[in-house]
């Protein structure tokens, strides 16, 4: 059975850092998505469990880093140099294929709020 659950959101000032965690198991590809208030859900980053290949949205490259711990079955999203436009609900999701399209993810966490103040 696949289970996905996020933690680690909160309020931070611009330029600060947060680390999100996602307890997950049983799928090939793990992704982080975000949904700003009133906007569509968008891709942030993804990682393949086997091999650790990573993928990033252009808007977060160089600031965010996705990683995984195979022993703890946990995926992390380290977010540095945060900007007010990073404010959103962040979701962790799992897919059986390598993809950044949210429609191809079949298991989703409940989401965690990240708020970046200016």
C-alpha cells in the first residue's frame, strides 16, 4: 500500500530556508508540487527512487534541492533563498512512472502550507 504524507511547512521571512519532508513508499517517482492561493497546481521538483535522478522547475533551480533517504523511505525538499512568490500549499506525490505532470501522480499527501513574508 502506498502512503504519502508531508511535514515541515511554516512561516519564514524572505531569504530564509525551510525543509519539507515526505514519508513515502512503494512508488517509482516522487514529486513535489505547489498550489498558490487561487492558482493551479504546479510542478516544483521530482526524484527517482532508484538512481536518485532529480528534476526541477526553472523557478526553483539553484534554490531548492530534492533528496531521498531510502532507509527512512523519506523524500526531502530543502528550500533556500525563499521568496514571497514561493508562498503556496506544497504537496508531495507518488507516481509509478517518471513524470512531472501532476495528472500522472496517483498518490497525494494532504499538503503543507509554506508562507514567505517580505
